[in-house]
């Protein structure tokens, strides 16, 4: 995301400050002291917003009070946002279309139909992934327990415990393990 120039701008903040990006802006002469800026998103950022429906805003206050903000996709210089006339460069449009196609394909592959918001599909898949991760960790813990039990049996056998006693311990361990699976 980067700030871009626009026809109504009447100043550029940080124009001669190399440590900052120049920020084209329109300063409105009114009591509220509005400052309007315009930002351009990459194709990936557009797709991210489309998928998640979210945008994050971080503002430095330098210890002062947070000022009111009004993020918008509509130009404040027009009566209504021209929704049908959104234009993208051909390479941006192609990249955006490819990203959306991948997201829709993933959504369909996961069993979500057309019209299901991608953000819902992503949240559902994330939840399912967390559940599978928990199940996998439980299985790994059970495997580690079995390995520990087997190593204990080997140690018993090496320390002179009879093979019959080791076998009984193994049977008891397997019964206990079978009991935890039900």
C-alpha cells in the first residue's frame, strides 16, 4: 500500500524528509481540520481485503490523543462512489483474477459452495486445522508414551526381570492404552 497523488491534493507532507514517504494530501479549510489522503493497494492487498473483508490501520500518536479517522473506499470529492467504473491496470486485473480464482478453487475444494463468503470458509478451515493439529498432538503424545513404555520394558529385561514379567507389563500397558481410546 502506498500513498498516491490525486487531482484535488493541495499539499505534500514530508516532501523533503527522506526518512518518510511523501504524503500527497488535501487539507480542508474548515474547523474540523480534515486531511484527505489517497492510497493505492497492490493486487495481493486487494485480494486479501476481498477474502478477509478487513483492513488494519496503525497510527502513530507520539503519546498524544488518537484523532478520529474515517477510512473509506469512496472518494470524498464525489457524490457517490463509482462502483461500476473501477479501473485496474491489465496486469493488476489479471493478478487479482488469478488470486480470486485460487481462493474460490480452495473454497470449493473445501466443500463450500458458491456464494459462501471466503472469510467464513477461511475461518472454518482454520478451526478445522486447529482441531486436526490438536488430534495430531494427542496421537504424537500417545506414541511417545508407548515408546517410553517399551524402553522401560527393555530396561527391566536388561536388569534381570524375567521375560514373562516384561510380557505381563506390556499386556497391562496395551490394555491401559486400549482403555484410553474408548
